[in-house]
């Protein structure tokens, strides 16, 4: 294909000239080579999406997927036109438009293959069926403390910025929360699974969320839906954007290509894949833990106490999976600020030996401390109250406290979910009194 010629023709909007009524959207395919197609989506003649595909069908399907998730009513008559650019046509006419009948026939095939039903069976009013739907809602951690907001609340509010979805959202729909990387490469991805528990409504002055905002945006009225948080994975077990880019099917997710939206509706195919991935990551984690645990038992051919075993666990799993998870939440010792990662210890609040399997990898059961403060915490010379204020054992005298760098004014940030573990530590590990 002569790219210059194509670009010029494209820029002159020759895809629309003399071809009847204009439509809001154009789906444009251009045949580049043997089976290679460039797909361009236009809205009011501005490019909103470009991608490359093997085969015309793949290009068309990608366009359908994008347009349906963008606006379920997109294929109303005369809202979208599909045009193909191909240089070697016998009559020299490089631009050929699909008729509406062809467009809808193609769409019908796409819906059928992807198991998406039409509500009324008519393309004049196309809607994706109203079964349980799956969404991705995105948030930006550089303007809002998403990690703590979702960790500390069972019910949360999320804004609906793509307001055309207001009629579409239903109670009980699944929502995956996506944390954008906020400028920190590798941290973007899916960090929680939720369920919709309210229809969209106008929220104003959201004081519950106020403390999590780094801006004044909580004051503004906005359209929002209420979510029940089902599972949070802000640690290493989250589904990273980078891993999705490698996934054979989920690499097609719209959020990977069009990154600035808040609300994305997934196709059924993508919903099923993502749900499966979320579940399997869970079992991957279990497997990893079991494997490390049995590795340790096999490699240490001695009867060891749980305490010793815990020390080994700490050095293996603790310093890889668990620490990585904690590091996404905090980057320094909660007490003194030591921030050199090689010296930070991922400490279990409720000791590993006493914890259930689930508690062993729960980031809320973790505290990142320097070796000095970790030793004090581990041995029960310090603990923390409900407000995060330090509790110091009476068995330490003033001089010792100075040398060990602790004082009564110290406090850590403690979330509600960490609190239950901390209460356990306080009751069972902390040596409050002189012994
Ligand atoms: Zn410290």
C-alpha cells in the first residue's frame, strides 16, 4: 500500500465524500499487505483508536468490541459507518463502504461468536443482554489513596464518569478495580474484586472519602455507584498491567489501549477470562506457598520448632512475596523511616506459626520494619494500640529505649484490617510488664 497516498486521502476525508449521510462514527480498515490491516476508529472525524490486525475479520471484531463497550447503542442505524481502503480494486475506487445491512450482518456474526445476546433482536436498538455484567473501574493513586480506601472500607463509592453507562449498570454486576500506575511503572493493574450494590446516583461532599483525597475533588458532586469490596489484593498478588499485556486474550482489554477512562464494560469473552485469571492467581499463590513450605521441610531434615521454621520462612517467602506485597503499600520502617529495601524486614503481626494459611499471606498481617524495630516487635517488647500509638514494655529502661531508638511518641499508620492482627499481637506477644 502506498502509505502517503492513503494518508493524504484519509486526511481529505475521502472515506466519506459523496457517500450519503455522514455518521458520528467511522470504522476504517486499510489493507496494508497480504493479510495485514490497519484499523482506525473515528468519532466526528477525530481518531479515537488505531490498531493493526491479521485479517479483516480480526480488525472488524476489534472495532465492534471497542464500539460496543464504548456505547452499546452504537449500531443504531446511521450512527456508524464501516469503510475499507484497498488499492488494487478493479475500478480504481480505493474507498468502499459497507452498507448498513453488511455492517449489521458482520456485527451479528461477532455477537454470535462471542455469545452476546441482543435485547430486542433488532439492530435498530442494539443492546448487549442484561445478564450479570463485568466492569473495570479505574482510579489514580496519585490523586486518591486507593489502597487504603479499599482496604479500610467494606462499602465504597466509585465515580461513573462515562455517564452513558448510567442506564446500563445493574446491581450485582462484577467490578474489578484498576489502580493506574500513577507514574510508578509496574504498579498499575487490578487490585480488587467488588460487586455493585447501588444504582448510579449523585454524590456530593463525600466526607467519608475526604481523608483519602490528595485534592479537593471529594467536595464536587459526581455521579457514583456503591460497591461492596469482596477481595483486595494490593500486594504482589495483584494482576499487573504488564502481565495482562502478555495474556493471549486479555491483552485486547480496552483499558490497555485507551487508558484515560474511569469505567469500562467488558465483553463476555473478556469477563470470563478475567474472572478465571483472578481465581487462578489465588490458587497460584496457594501453590507457591505450599511449595515453599514443603521445600523448607524437605531441605531442613531436622525437627525444628515453629519459631525456627518461621525464621526460615521469613527469609524465603517472607522476603520475596510477602515483602514485595508490603513494599507496594509502604516503603520504609513505620517507626524510624529506614528506607533501604535490603534492610527492611517483612514482619508478620500475628506470627507465622500461629497464623492460618490465609493469614500468612494477608498483607494486612504485615508490618515493614527495620531489623532493630522488627526484633523489638517480634520479641514483644513493643506493640501498637488501636490508634497506632506505640506500646513499650515496662521491662525496657530509659537508656535502653534511647539506644534502641524508641520513644513513647512514636506511632504507625494502622488500618482497620491490620487492627485485628495487632490486637492479637498485643494480647499474645506483647510483654507489657516487667518480668
Ligand atoms: Zn526502624
